């Protein structure tokens, strides 16, 4: 068989490189139900894919020197495509045992799911280079051109997945399409004598897709940011929990918006009610299950502006958790920092902070610069009430409290005494204002034994903790482990 035309070879390199980067972007979503979405998870995914690319490029070159490259190209594409199709099923199967936020767990699950397909597809470029090299005089031109095409394909795959595919389709079908394209390219490029085996690759493709579809996915609803589902409460007929990836992010009683099931939600609500018995305008950074906005609207008629990253999550809450929009509710979707910048100054009496990526507050919502934006939006005498999760040695909550204290004159921390003493971990609620905070009034409303400390006690709690800034905010590294 004559060598494929240069244009076809270039297209193969472009598409195989694009496929690798599509898989890399998808990895964050496919792994999230088991390991969450953190800096560690992104680090593990990027490192795993880079290692796979390196091994694939080396192995592809070695094999191309030992075996006729025309015979290699088709089977490599078929195998890479089949492995791509199997990726979500492998992750869903092994994720039952490999889960949690430990770096070794994340690397292990990323390796199981994505290393093999990325490595095999990365073998394509050196194999194609060997096919295309008709003269040693053209080595630089051929290798340089193919390297450029591979890079452009990788950029295309990144943009296509990040800006369009993940926001439009579930992850699993995307891997099927990526795998199918690779398999079909491999079949078309197989030598005539191997066509019958290549056709067998198509049969395997169909069987692999069927097997992948048969493995139960943990996602009932997959948004661009979360694997989301609503879980009924067996102890409360109207109770519903909102689960995002690995964590419960909210709870709603469909028949009683005054019911606050989750402790930290009760603490935030009771602290706000103690400090401001009547709230006319409130801003909520993070919508979640919309528990607090619904509670204050029902009890006080509070008008709410909710800044929520994920439009699909808002639609889920409307569909399954009984959220009813009306004149009282203004939902603005998009990044919290950007949507906050669009809010008018002095427009809120209370601003609730409850935005999370996994267990961590997104780093750019935890800095001094962002906190100054919060203060701009609050009216004089208003209150910033933020939920912070941390575990021993509680470096993050101390740093976040120090950061808020840099901007607001008065700061209080509300938590069970054991948490304030560094014994165990969980939810802390930090309250800040430019007016004194009545901690006695807050404690009088607490129902779970929380205490509220301010002044010297807060300064002792903070100690020498760093202030987080846009230039330095290692939130994931400061966060303690469960």
C-alpha cells in the first residue's frame, strides 16, 4: 500500500492530539464524584496525562523503528479509541474503592482511567513521523510540522472541551465519540490484509460502548461543574439533600422552608437574625440548594440577590427542590468574583458567603482583595457572614479570619468550643462588620452549643496566620484533611 497522503497524516496527528486533551479536560468531571474538585485533583490529572504523553511518544518512536509504521498506525488508533471509550466505566467501577482527596488516591484513579488511552494515542505522532520521512534531508521540516500540528490539535481539543463539549453534553458520550473517531480512523488506515481485523475493531467499539453504558454512573445530573443529584431523606418525607460530587451542599424541606437541617446553615441564619432582626436586602455568594434565600424570604420577605456559578444547578433546584422565582429573587449566574463586581455599592444589609469547590472556598473568593469588594457591596453597618470548612491544624480558617480582619474592624468566629480549641474539624462561621458584633446575642440564638468569640479571643485564634491575597492564596494547601 502506498503511504497515506500528507494531508491525511496531518489530520490523524491533529485529531489524535486533540483527543488526548479532550480526555484531560473530561478527567476533572469524570473523577469529581470520587475525589472532588481541588487543586490536587487538577495537579494529578495534568501530571498523569503529561506522563502518558511522554511514555507514548517514546514507545511510539521505538516501535516505529522496529515494526513497519504503516502496520502500526491503524491498530494503535483502534486500541487508543477503545481505551478512550472504556475510560468512564473503568473510573466508575474502581471509584467504588478508590475515593477521597488524598493525592495518592487521586493519582491512582487518574492513572487507572486516563493513562493508557492518553499514552496509546500519543504514540501516533512519532509513528506518523516515521511514515512521512521519505528523506533525511526533510527530517527537520517533517518533525517540526507534525509537532506543530500536534500542538494545534491539543489546543483545539482543550478549547473544544472546555468551552463547548463539557457545557453541552454529558462526559460519558463525549468519550464514546472521541473513541469512535479514533477507531474509525484506525480502520480506514489499516493495511488491506488487516481490514478484517480492523472491522473487528468496530465490533469491539460497539461492545465497549454498550459495556460502558451498562456500568451505572453516579451522576443523575451532570452540569459543567458538578455531578449533582437530589437524595430523599428517609427520616423526613419532604426532606431533600443536594449532593454535589462527593459532598452534601444543601438540604430543603419541600413543605417547610423554615426547617434548617444542616448545622452551619442554622448558625448562619441565627447569627444574621440576632444581629439584624429585619433584613430587607441580602446577597448570597453561592446558591446551592437556595435554603437560606428561601428561609429569609418566607420569614422576613427578604429580597435576595444570589450569585451562583452554575445555571444548570439553578435549574435542578427549581425542578426538584421547589425553588420558585419571583420579584424577590435575582439570580445572577457566573463566577462569583465577576458577578460581585457588577453589584452596586451599599446595596446589601447582609452578605452570606457559602461558595465552595469541594471542601475549599475557591481561592479567589478568599483573598483580601475580594473581601474589600464584599465591604463595598455592604451598606454601612452591614454584616458579612461566611461559612468556612477546615480540619486540624486549622490553618485555613485562621488565615481566612486574618484576611477578613484586615478589611473589617470587627470580626467574630462562631463554632462549637471543640473546633475553636483545634479539636476536630468542620464548619466555622465567621462574622464581620464595621460596627461591633453582639456575640452575646448570637450565642443566645444558638441551638447546638456554639460559642461566639471576638476581640482578643479572635486575635489569639488567628495568631501569626498569613493574610491571603491575590498574589498568595494557597487555600488547598492550608486546608486540613478530614
